[in-house]
C-alpha cells in the first residue's frame, strides 16, 4: 500500500482528527461504484482502491481508539462498513479469478474413476461374499457369519494398509476402496502407523480416529435420529 | 531515498553477491527423476537408515546438504557469518534443529515454498550491506512430513485430484559470498501477498500464480525489462496448472511467455504420477543447483528465479480462510 504522502505527514500527531465521519462516509459512497464494477477496472485502479480502503480503515481505527462513548460506537460502525467493503472486494476478486482459472484446470477422469470404483468396490464385496459363504458352509449362523466376515475384512484392510498396498489401491479405486469396511480399517490403521512415532499416548491414542472420527460421530448420530423416527412412526 | 532500491519492489545489489557453492540431497522418487545426475546425494528410502521419524530424516538432509556445500568450498560451518534456513513444518523445526549443529547466528525464515529465494534475498542484503562475508542458506521439505501435517496420513487410501502436487523430498543449501567465483545475484525482487480466494489445499498452483505474476510484472517494470531479457524465467513450484494460469495472466498484460517454466515440472517425469508436478521448499532448492550448473556452463546467461509460496495453514483453512500466496525473485547471472 502506498500511503498518501500529504495526509501521512499531517497524521504524525494524532491529536486533532484531520478526517471527519462525513468524509469517511463520502468515501464509502464514492467507492461503491468501483466495487460494483470490479471486472472492468484495470490493475492500477484496483490497487488504488484497496490502498484507499486500507488507509481509511487505519484512520477510522485510530479515531475509534481515541473517541469516547457514543462517538466510539459510530467510528466502530464505520470501521465495520469499511471491512465489509474489503470483504466484498475479496469475494468479487475470487469470483473473477475463478472464472479465469476454471477452464485451465485439468479435467477429472470421471468415467474412468467411476468404472474403477465400481470394479474394485465390487471385487472387495465379492471377496466378502465368498468369505461369508465359507463361514455359512462351515456351520456358522447367519448373524455370526456376518460379524466374522466383517472382522476378516477389517483385518485384511489393516494388513494391506500396513503392507503399503491399500493407498496404492485407493489412488486408482477412489470410493471403490473407501466405502467398503476395508476402507474404514484403512482409515484407522493409517493414522496408527503414522503417529506411532509420537508415542502410544500422544501419538496413536490421540490421533487414531483423526480420519475415522467424523464417520463414527455422525454415523452414531444419524443412527440415533433414525432410531427415534422409527420409534415414533411405529 | 533508499539508494539501493529500484522502483517499488526491487533491490539493486551493487556488490553482486556470489553463489559459490551448493549441495543437495533428495529422496528416492526425486532421484529417479530427470535431474538425477545433478543431485549430490540420493536417499535410498524416505526414512533414512537409523532415523526414527521422517522429521528426523528431513532435518538430516538439510544438515547434510549444508555440510556438502561447505565441504565443496573448503569451509567449516563456523566460517559462516549467518545461517538462514526454513522448511514447511510447524515452527520450522528442521531448520532450528539444523542450526543447532552449525553453531553460527541463525535466522529462521518461513515463506512456504518461497523460503529458499527469501533466504537468498535476505542473505544477499546482508552481504551487500557489508554485514557479512559468508552466508549460508538452506531450505528443505519432505513429502511424508508435509503430507501428514497438511493433508492426510500417507498410507490413507485417498484419490488425489489432478490439480494436486507432490511435495518434494529434498534439501538444498547454498553458500553466498561477497566475492568469488560463481553465479552472481545482481538484483532481487521482494513480493507482496496476493490472495485471490483459492481455498483448496489440493490446488496450490492456482493459489500462488497471482503472486508470481505480480512479482514478475513488478520486477520487469522496476528494471524496465521484458521477459525476453532473460534466458529463462523459472518459478518455484507452480506446477502444470499454476504455470498455465501464470502464463494466461502474463499474456493478458502483453508479455511474451516463451521462456517461462517451472521447477515443479523439471524435477519429476510426467510418468512419475505426481499429477500437477512437484512442490515444496525442497523443489526449488534442489532444482536450483541444476540451473546454476547451466549458468556455469554458459548455457544460460541470465535467469530470473521466482520462489513461490502458498502460505497454507490447516487451522485457518478449515475455518474457511483462503490461502495467501507469495513470490520473491532473484536474478542469477554468470559473468
């Protein structure tokens, strides 16, 4: 920001305010037009505009500090208005920049991703089904076989995470390897590996659920809500 | 008026401080990249032998790169007047721990991936101002330490978007001297923060491009130069997307863009599956020795190196803040 030279010399002593509320209000108004039409302003005008807002902000803040009672409130209100303008500027600039950069971004390979997610996710589920059938064929009851299958899949997910294979799989499969229960195992095992070096209390203990935590929290929460709905509807 | 300042942001370093020696250590993936012949030491594993943690390894590679740079020049660490260093970790811990071994006055610096160029700018100012004869500058990053701090655990099976970049495992150290044989730094340009609202930590290139654009533009304006006055204008780690954005912005201003490139695209081969290219403090820090070698062999006469940093904080990013970008540049010449 380039400070306004004449003004900044005057400002050296803060005693007498060289700026009035009306002046600031006037400048707030005068900036409105520019802020509405950022797209057509050139870089120089924009930098003037931001410097102007910043300089006013600084001046108003000092008045707010010095003032008492009701006047303080009024300066505060003005400062917030300037901050709103600064925020507006930032938001508008963001939108303009996004318009410019969006066409340049590489396209996500959606069809390939969906296909791989389908195949890998399906394969994991097929493995699960085979395990389930094996348990059933060997005499476990359906409920017990389901729990045993989950346990085996969780074990496999954790094992492949430990062997450094699961993240390679996830790179290609995306949701295909995140959604099945093996993905859940991966989300617990990977922080466990990662934070082992910070010790078992502050590392593994504290960080184990960094990724899975939100799933557990909101999974539990939703199950309670659904349970309540079921209870009342029934 | 400040005598050594040209225009708004550019420093005229009248005594032209000289980069006389440098050292680099990289991880195995970088060692398999196209620049493998230019690295001094290539680690066999991201966790070096005998190290307890990745952080441990990152600290060691920074220290080792500085030791190699010193040894090449026949210096010991005590002959440095100051050591400037930084990395990506919280509290720039690798630099702090490295400074413990060097035993000279130390300034820790943080400019995300612009750290190296920030250090070169500051070091050159120390030398040009007559405050030092020898300054050491280091920067490092490590893929695994950065990922676990800024994104996800490394074994997490996530799909990285196409815009994401791969943090380079590597450290580079440089010895700056008041005079001597080497590559000189006649000018440097310090950059402003530019933040155009990019909040996606997997799209750092787009976040940094406006800062790089601003610094390059101001540099050229301050010195009355054109892009053609350089054999190469090279950014630190904009990656493929960021570089495209930068070029678009420069074309809008009417600059020619034929000689603009990015370190993040040099360090990895497209086949290495890094998506948008390399990133991190280590990216420009280990590519720079290659560029210096090219200058030394007179393949290039004058390069403008622009270190680009996306000043990402996971805390404020989760709170919805965007990522401020910064870029500093140094002119590198061989005369």
